[in-house]
């Protein structure tokens, strides 16, 4: 059993950069907390994919339910989208705030603030990779206690991620994130294979050779950058499987889930 809490607004009152007050303008965090008997105290903040145009439920709630079975809390983020008029840095702002808020509420949710990772698929993988390469330590002088928390994740799980805004990008994701005519500066800034440093957290990446939606080169180039900077990672490229498969069938999950679980166990996240 696990407990699904009601969606929690990332900002309790005024949302920075909001274009309105409709549901699409209010980013939220939905917590799936595992049974206390199996809970490890670790958490994963989850960014569903959807080309920055929509949010795929199976890459959000589906992942949270799978993580809960492993004793890991899943925190699903409803972030703002390009299809609703938003552009970078709004998506990064929502992602960073979700990690900060999770750390703020760690005591209430019986979580270890040092074991909060991130997980994203496709465009959500790009958002996760962006946070893994563009994080900060928080603002110790902020009036908002949440903003005092750092947003660097302990680790990142990237599922068939969009990584680059360059030659091998997913064009729809890039357009929804940066608009029709992005500057070279923004293309460089959000090509995350070019933003890796020695401070980037350890990563688990997986992709499929058959993926016709997002080229496998995205994961390969990011892994190569991690290697160059001495960041530990695990990379799996599976031959079969189209884009957007998530965990696969609940009755027959894709084998990446077993590989990822082993990695999370080695890192003290899963039981």
C-alpha cells in the first residue's frame, strides 16, 4: 500500500511568471508515500515527458507507483508547458522549486533531505538533466523558507531523455521550450551535454536503439560528457522498444526497471 496525497501548489500564493490563474498556470507536486514498513526515506522528484506540450501520466504517476513498491517516495511534478505559452526558464523554475519544496517537507514526510533524486522521461528527461547541470545552493537570505533550500539532486534517472538543443534535438521539445527562433546562447545553455561539470550528480541513463522519437545520441553524448568530467554514471542502450514506453506493462515491466533498481539499491535509495 502507498498513500497518495492531494496535489500541493509549488507556491502557496502568487506563482512567479504565471500567465493566468487556471489549472495550467499553477504548478503542483503530488506525493506518493510508500508504506512505512518498507519506506527507505529516499525520494525521487519526477518530471513526466510530453515534449514540453503535455504531461504523460504513465511517466509520472506510473513511475511513482513503481518507486513506491521499492520503498521510495515518488513526487510527481506538474510543471508549466510551452503549449500554454511558457518558455524557459519557467520550466526550470518549477523543477527547482519542486526539489526545494521536497527538502522543506522532508521531516513531515519522513524523508532524508540528502537522498532526494530526480527522474524524467523524454522532455521530462531534458528538464531533469537541466536541473542536474544548472542547480544552486538556495538563497540563505530569502524570506520564503523554501527558497533557502538548495536544488541540487543527489542523483538523476534519465529515461530516453532529450539532452541537446543542437543537431540531435527533438524539434518539438525545443520549440515548446525556447520558441521558434532561439538564440545561439540559449541553445548552448540548454544543450545539457555541454553543461556537465564535476559537480553534476551521478546519473542512470537508458535509451533504446529503436527509438524514433528521440535519438539515442542524446544519451550517448550526455554519458560521454559525464565521463569526461569524472561523474559516475550507468548507461543502458536496449535494442528494442519505441519511444515513450515508460515501465512497460505493469505485469511485464521493461528490463530497465530491474537494472535501475539495482543501481538505486547500490546508492542506498531502494531496499
